[in-house]
């Protein structure tokens, strides 16, 4: 299927690892011009070198920008760089973020504020900064990388669950406000092996356990119906589908990519 990304400009937040990096790869392979951003410049540079090594980067198809997407000044600067380099943008993938482990009793006010700030402003600020450019495109769309926790909360991730539910609600509101010019959809992710899980693997109790054994045990423990952890590429494929004009009659929708974990109908 031709996803029709040829020469289209796509901004991917949190593009230096995991789901974001897999999405950048897929978009470059599809012929898009990609803007990738994250906070840690060295990590971002390493990801760009990997893209170069795999032959996906050419002289004029990739711009890497250091940006904290929760910061208004930095997201405005990001939008300026996109305009200066590529003249505009057709697609925004709001992917940057991470989860927080805490129960109600262990979540402090500072945790609540930090989590709500990350989950909401990581959508609000890049969207506000890039919306004028998206409105100039004849096939504009936004994809938000959200979590299954938005629909199926977990007691051990209480503030992430609440923040994710508010993002699901926000995306629906934006879909009405932005239509028909800009489509916006989300993917609801769970149990995908990415940078976040690399960090948890490093902190595992049984240091004898290999990565494969640890991932298998995790899938069993979490009772994932597809009986394995997901791959970042499997989320990237869903993101690219929703971002592409081939899903042109879809807005305000959310697609679960969670190995079947959802109990909802
Ligand atoms: P990774 O840790 O591999 O990637 C996260 C990316 O986001 C990195 O590039 C990181 O770079 C960047 N990032 C984090 N905070 C910011 C910020 N404030 N501004 C700019 N960039 C930022 O994890 P995933 O690929 O798993 O995460 C992608 C998204 O998927 C996240 O929103 C996550 O919450 C969501 N998700 C993932 C699940 C999973 O099972 N993997 C489950 C549910 C949701 P840097 O730190 O250098 O800024």
C-alpha cells in the first residue's frame, strides 16, 4: 500500500528511541521529510547516525532538533526551524513521553503536577506551535501516542492512567475543532518493548535473566493474549496508517496496539 508520504513533512516528537525512532525509520523509508526531536541531544545524534548508517538519511530528508515538548518557547523554536528548513509541515506525531509508576498513596502533589504537565503539555504545546502550518496543508493530520491506560486504568500507575484518560478526551475535542482541515487520531499502546522497558530491564531483580527470558516472563505475567511483548515497529505501522491520507475518512478515533490486553468491547 502506498502511504502517500512522498515529500510530505512529518514532525515526530520523542524520535530518538523506541516507538518514535521506529516511526521516523518507517516515514523515511516511505519517502517523507522528517523532523525528529527529543531532549537529550547526544542520544538524538546517535539515532541520526544509525539512520545514516542504514541508508535512510539523505542530505535533505531529516532535521533533528533538541526540544523539550512541554516547553512553550522550545516548541515555538521547533516550529520556526521546521518552517525555515522545509517551508511547512503536513503531519505531527505527538509521541514524546514516559510512564510513571505510583499508587494513589505514593503519589505526591508534585508527582501529580509533573505527570499532568507532561501528558497534557506534550500534546498541547507542539500542536499549538505547528497547527498554523498544518492548516496550510491539503492533507494534514496529527497522531497522538497514548496508552491503553486511558481506557483501562492500573492501580500501580494511577496518575499516568488519569492523565492518559484526559488526553483521550482532549483528542476527541480537538477532532471536532480541527475538522475538516486537520484530522487527529490516537494509538493506545501497552507492553511494547522500547527504551522505557530497556530501563526496567536494567533494574530487574534477577540479573541472571537474559533480555529474552525477561520479556517472555513479562508477557506471561501480564497475560497478554498474543503471548509476547510488542515491537516498536508494530506501533509505528499503526501510527503511519493513521497519519497517512489512506485513512482520510478517520478522525477522532483511537486504535489499540496492545497484544489484545484490552478487556473493553
Ligand atoms: P522511549 O523511552 O523509548 O522513548 C521516549 C522518547 O520520548 C525518547 O525519544 C525521549 O527522549 C522522548 N521524550 C521524553 N520526554 C520528552 C520531552 N519532555 N520532550 C521531548 N522528548 C521527550 O519510550 P516509548 O517509545 O515506549 O515511548 C513513546 C510513547 O509511547 C510515550 O509517550 C509513552 O508514554 C507511550 N507508551 C509506551 C508504552 C510502551 O509499552 N512502550 C505503553 C504506553 C504508552 P529524551 O528522554 O532524550 O527527551
